[in-house]
C-alpha cells in the first residue's frame, strides 16, 4: 500500500475528520504551523463582525454590561480551565504570555522572601528567559539555567521559582510535570509552567500535578488569532496572597469606585492590569469553544497518530533526516523537529509547494501537527513533498536561500 492509500484508510476511520470543515484553510495548502499561529475557525469572522457592528457600533459603552464585556476575560478563562486541569476560577485571559510571565515570576519571588533564584533551562523559549533577565536587571531576581537532566540538582535552598515550558518549542520534548513540580516543592520552591505548546493539543493536569502557576498562548492550538490574548493560572491556594506587580485598575477589587488606593480583586481577577481587548477576546472564545468541543484527549490521540504516520511515510520514502524530537510519541507534544544543515532553505522550498512549516534557528525544520484540522492524507502528501524537495535538491535555488524578518 502506498502512504497515500494508508492515509485515506486512516482518514475514513478518523472520528475527528469532520472538524476540518469547521476551519477556513486555503486550497492547496498543508498547514503544519498551527503550533505558531492556529488556523481560522469558520465561525470567527461572523462572531467578530457581530461584536464590532452590534455590540460596539450599536451598544457602545453600554455593552460593557449588556454584552458581558466586563466578565469576558474570566468567562473565557473558565472555559480554558478544563483543558489544562484547572478549576474555572483559577484561570483568566489577559495580556500576552510575556507579560503574564513577568507578573507571575515577580509574584512568586514575593512569596519566597530570602530567595532570589529563578531556575530555568538553557534553550527555553526566549521570552521566558528574557523576562527573568528583566527582573534580574531590576534587582529582583537571579537567573540560573541548568540543562534539563540536571534541573533536580540545581534546585537548592536559593531557588524561589522553577520556570519551565512544558513542551519545548523547538524539539517538542515534554517535561514530567508531576515529578518536577514535586521536586521543586521539596526544595521549597514554587513552579510556573509555560503551556504555550501544550494547551489545546493535549490534556494537562495542573491541579493534579500540584502546580502553582501557569501561563499560555491564545493564538497557537487555541486558534484565537494573531496576537490573541494569553491566559494565566494561579492555584486557588495562592490567590489570596498573590501580589502581582502590574497593579492596574482592572485588577482592582472595585475598578469603578475610582479609589486613589489599590486593593487587588479577590481571586484570579487580580491578574488583570488594564482594559481587556474585547475584539481579541471575542475571536479567542470561538477557538476555545471549538477546541473544547473536540476535546483535548481526542486531539492528543490524533496528534500522536498523525506524527507517527508522518514518520512512517518518511521511512517509506527513505528520507533520512535527524529527528530531534523524542521518537516516542508519549514523550513529545504535537510537533516533529528535524535537524538539517539547510533547514531554512528546505522550509522555504516546502512553503513554495504549499507545505507550510517553520524554521527555528540555526538548523531546525519544525513541523506542527495541529490535530483539529489536519488529515492523514495531509501527512502522506507532506512527506512526499519533503522527499521530493530533498531528492531533487530544489532547496538550493537562490530564492529559497533568503531570510525574511519572521521565520
Ligand atoms: C509562543 C510562545 C510564547 C509567546 O509569548 P508572547 O508574549 O505571546 O509573544 C511564550 N512562551 C512560549 C514557550 C511560546 O512558545
């Protein structure tokens, strides 16, 4: 059987196959970058248009109450909560992942007086490392990086917070959330998980793991649209004492009392800073509803099947690329990364054929398998394109060897 024939058989048996219809995807594109910017749900344009024309255009300022704008951030947070193993009142949507990292790192440091070290790993997503560095420059933190094999040993009595990305953005390798959370707590430290590459692609159990804090992205697997607002999780037991440093009026207990003095809202609402981006929230809610409807358990099952089948297809075409993701599907997220000296040009040649993946400096070709809208036929076709690009040497063409600003 050819890979294409096997792909067609898998598609026929795939209980999620019908969900592809719920997304708008261009013809002749195989989209393997849903881990960077999720695809557009079919309902999003109409929903956003309704919010703009009816709620903004007609409702004007009244819509803060009548259309529920005021509570939108916590309402959508409550919908994200079951996807990450949290209670609805432990999650809120606000700001960007970067800003939420800043708020929660600072809050964690405040909860561990006498300790200043924020421990992470080299090669973590840049913004995570930069946010620690920013607090270090303010004199509030000391950044310590330890390779993942030595994290447990680096957890000494100076560590206030362990900050890790659950699924690595460049390799897809997944940390053992339960074990690392336990190790951090045993050392007296708190834990902040960045779930940007996990949320919406696989089940996560923050409460079950005993996690303290988490952040994550709205525009990747949650399909919230470019620059969608992010989310933040604070375990219930920490909410009363939480002091996040961006004490804007929307995190106030009574914003419309217009008091001169700050008093943080009880509960997760305290994570907010300024006025929430209503249009962005409206788009995000459509994506979150759709992912929740499909279910993260089923999505993860399919994502493992897709990536496994993709590797089988590469084998059938005798493609020999170095896999930098864990070969075992239960040890990785929803992506496969390959190291190749000309990864950037290979990626560009694939894009010219309509196979959109991405490149991560210096030599990684990253292919994401957003399970909500990809088919097994897509896997077979993408693998064939990759085999052809490599065998023909077409990646060597000059046009594929120039770099744009966003890679
Ligand atoms: C995508 C991503 C981010 C994005 O942060 P922004 O503030 O939205 O730019 C943060 N952390 C990780 C691990 C990511 O993959």
